[in-house]
């Protein structure tokens, strides 16, 4: 099982010693699910994008009524690709990522994993991001137009534990969640990040609008911390934690 | 002149002592300029949004060819509302803003100022942000639907110096730019931010994709610093500087 998942991935990255893995977990990113494909709001929105309804990203801004009347499971955690977009742009704009010290994984609410190659310039324009994600969900892989290098890859049905242990190859996983032990970004990073350690720590952050990790995630975390006195958005937590990681890993 | 600008604003905010002003300067946010209103890409995009071409935000993702063939001035700095969106979401998601210690001003490339009230929930969905900004450029003011409070206000033709001195009421203005003196976010904030100071410092960050501040901005800055060894995106600089401000102002 473990080997199978590793073998399924065609995207490989070599990270430097003393690197960090960031997992954006239960990420609110998926295409419109079957139950609501025939809803008028979904059909109209797909027509505007010139796509089939099944190719379009589920998005509360357009599909709210379909999501509610279609009685989607865990509906409060779904249809927010903008949250995942912000979280990804935040992580991939850091010197930590740009200098090959950060691996980023999106683990979706549907147990899909998005693997991200080195030097990916994720679009800040939502229109372009949306196009990229729709293509990824359809083709399962995005290659560079210049050199055919794999930039993004989508794997289906991956257990969270396998993502941490076999794909991210992390020996420790730390959740950052409003339900965790009260701490600060500096304290968490000082405790778990070491510039000489090649068993990189996985930092797990929720990619959904509200609520806490489901048991599928929290049962496999070694520890959970809350780094704000008030609830912070995922992208704010990412910015702060990666900045503190840089201070340790680059000694700035 | 000074009084006139203050009088023109209807939005007032009371900030706590020891607060900070953030100015997103030369922000790449405007409606489509007259020169290119009749370009086919502009007309088609406006039709999709069900708006007049003059109401639509200038956006390189849709209007690139019109911007190039229309020979817009300073074209490399324009048509990136996504950059302003990211910068604003970053700033307005911080505890510093949420706890009334941060005033945020957008100073556009066309010398317009966007004033931002307290507790504004800026949409993370670009679709909603775009709608909000189009409405603001058209109506000059956005009010809360609940209590008629002014949330956003747009002022035309404001000199940068007046923004700093009379609107932000800052005695010092510090630019963060790749052309500035090499430093760190911690050092800059330690030097200029004081929790007992009520003459708040204005931190000025470019809201455009590349290049440096024009003389219209840099001539009025007291000092400029670069806080990254590599060029950082505006939203990354905002996240780091405001986080360091919080450490001083909230003593965390």
C-alpha cells in the first residue's frame, strides 16, 4: 500500500537538509460533486466559464443555493477554493519555498493530494488559478510548457497517514488549529524545526473556512497548537509559521 | 488644501494609541481607462460581467492586448487588482487590524485614496472583491447594509504628502522597497514602532507587480528599507511587518 502510493507519483523533488513540509489539510477544493451537477446555478456558471458542470470548481460564491438544497455532507467546509488559493500563494511566495526548503501538499476534503514541484509560479489572479486547478482535476498532471517538467500532480484516494509518512516522509506532524494548545508561532517552530534535521516536520493547517480538523486528520497528528489569541485565517498562520521557520533555517 | 481633503472624507476611525498606518502605494487598481474602452477584449469582458466597459477593473489577465496596443503610460505597473486584493486581505486579516491598531489606505496609481473603516470583512473571493471595488469606483462610498456605517470611501486626486500628513496623520513615513537599505522586518519595526506613541508611523508598501516607487512617492518618504535578501511580494512584506508590529504593540 505504502509503496503503491509512492510509485503512483511521478513528481519528485529534492529538498535541502533542514526543510519543512506544509500540509494544507481538508482543503476546500474540489470539482462540483455529482449530487448537484444538474442544479441551475451550477449549469449557468459552467456555461459562463465555457466548461462542463463536472469540470468546474465547487464555489460557494456561485453555488451556495445548490450546496444547501443538495444537502452536501460537511457543507460548511466546502466550496471555498479562494481559501486554498490564498494559502498556496502565501506559502509559495516565501523565500523558504523559493530556496527549496519547503514542500507544500494540498490534502483535499475528498482525500486527494496535490503535489507541488519546485519553482512553481502559482497565479495570483484567481481567474488563472481557477483555470489551472480545473485542468489539474481533469488531467491529473500539469507540465511546464518550456521543459515538460511536472509542476503539479493530483493523486486520488490517499489516506492522510500515508501522505505524512510516505509522501511527505515526515517523522512528526504538528497541527495548527484554534483547538490546539495555546502557544506562539515562534515557540512551535523553535520546538520542532531544526536546521540540521533531515527528518522534516510536517506542519498541518486547515484549508477550510471554519471548524476544526476531522478525526481523520487529528488522530494522526502528534500535537496540536493554537498560535493566536483570536482565530487566525489559514493564510495568516502560514505566513507567520513559515517566517519563523526561515529565521531558524536561514539564521536571519 | 489640507483642510479640504480632510473635510471631503466622511469616513472616520478612532484608533488606539500606539497604532500603525499601512499605505499600499501606487496600487495597481483602477477602472479601464478611456484610451482603451473601445478595445474588443475590454468590451467582451465587460459583457461577460454584465457591466459597462468603463465600470470594469483594468486587469492584465483579460486586457493585456488592449493595454499594450493602447500604449498606456506606466503599463508595467497597471492592471493587477489581484495584487491589491492579496495585500488588503493580508492586512485586514491581522489581529492588529481586528483590534483597531491598524489603519489601512490604498493609494492608487491614479492618486485616488481608498479609506477603510473598522471591522471590514474584505472578501477573499476575487469575484466578490471585484464587485465591491467596481461599486466603490462608481458610487465613491460603500455602506454597511446593517447599520448604514461607511465601510469604504474613495477620494479623488489626493497628493501623496496629504495622505500621509493629513489623512493618515503620520509624522514619519517609511518605505519598504527592494531599492531600500538592507534590513529586516524586526529591525525596521523595532526602530519606528512604539507602543506608547500616538504619532503613528506610516509604513508604505508598493501595490504593483514590479519596479520601484516613482519619485511622487519616494520623495516624501523619510527612509526606505529592503527587508528581504530576495525581492518579496507585497503581501509577504505586509504579513511580516505587521506580525513584528504586533509583537511590539501587543507584547506577544
